[in-house]
C-alpha cells in the first residue's frame, strides 16, 4: 500500500506533509482566475487565435479542477477539513461533474491495489501498448465529444444500478446531479448577466465535452501505462518531467509527480516537487520519463 515504505527521512517527510489553508485557497483562486481570464481574453480580443487559446486553456484548467479535487479527496488540499470537503465538492468537483465522495472511494481503492487485478484503474493502463492508430481513434472520440456522451450514459446506468459502461466513470457525478446543475446554472447566469450567455456554451461546456477528455486521457497514460505490475510505487507509477507548455496545457499543479504521490499520498500537490527532489537523493530506480511524447512513444506501437 502506498505510503508505508520509508523512502526519505521521517523528519523531512513530516515537513513535506504539512497542509496549508493559504496554499489551498491560492490554488482554488488560481484555477478559476485562469478560466475567467481566458474567457475575458476572447471577449475583449475576439479572433480565431484567442478563441483557440481560450478553448484549450479552459479545458486544461477544467482538468486542473479535477487535479485539485483529487487533493481534496485525499484531505490534503487544505489544512481545515471543512474547507477540503466544501471546496472540493462545490468549487472544484461539481462544476465539471466530479463527485468528491464517489471519487474518494474509487481513488483510494486505486491506491490500495495499484496495478493489481483489484485496481479499478487497471483497465485504463493494462491495454497498453496500443497501436498509434488505436490511440488516434481514442483521441478522436475525445475531441469530438463521443467520450463525454459515453460517460454521461454510463453515469445514468449507474444511477439505475447497472454496471458502468466506461472505465473510470465512478470518478464523475453519480450520486446527485444537483451540485453539477446548480454550479453550472450559476456559471451560465453570471455570464448571461454580463451579456455573454453564449460563452457558457462556447468556452465552458464545449471544452468540458472535448479537450478536457483529451487531457485526461493523456494524463492517465503518463501515470501508469507500461509501468510495473507490483506493489512498488517507485515503478508502478510514473513521474514525467514537463516543459512549460506541458505544464500549462497538460500537467498543472504538479500532477506530473506521480511516483511521489503514490509513495506518499498524504503529501499535498504543492509539495510534490520538493518531495521529488528529496526522493531523488535516495533513489535512482524511480520510473521517470522526459515529456509526454516520450511516454506516448513507450505506450504505442507502429
């Protein structure tokens, strides 16, 4: 189980495990500021280039919402438990359809049984390597909204007590639709009151149905595809070094430090880079790749 081994000195680990309400607040404000700023950029400077940039930025930061909700699900985004629960559920998860409670149950099982037959995420990684043509088909389904529609159908089936039809659908809203509906009504109402109702559909709903799932798929591939099938977090997860563009569009909020997260899942995301530095001093067998393209080359065949 993750976090049981001593990969770094205990005193240093205690320091890195410190949680902060200030950090949690800053990251929550930051992710929403980027989304709002991208919308404002296109409204003020409307042209094809700013639209595409805003579209990609917003979809990527919707993924950022899921990353921060993930930390809240672990109870480490904020020091205060009530803030973790409220912010994680309503300000981070609900807007894109995430279910904090459902995700927590699903995700902690993933940590307990990583890369084993009981891992609920195993279907996402066990299929690799796949052909480049197969990856292109998957990405095409993502960018055209087909994955989003399949997910919505899967959540409807789960509410009727049927088995999910798509891997990973437990991570999305399935208990009650009201948090998603209310938060999205607020987003739409705010934009409408400002005279820009169409932005909800063009620069909130559309990225969420398309680019968000492209980024989410690439994240899933980088984290566990072609890693080991054992209980060693140094090798059954992967850390990916990213450049500035990869950080912005694919791996914000230190999500690329995945070995470190599996080694110590109680360390907040804002301390994972420091944890990586400390672990690197003691271990050179960590599974590490340089860049998303490097991982995709490993995970695909001709």
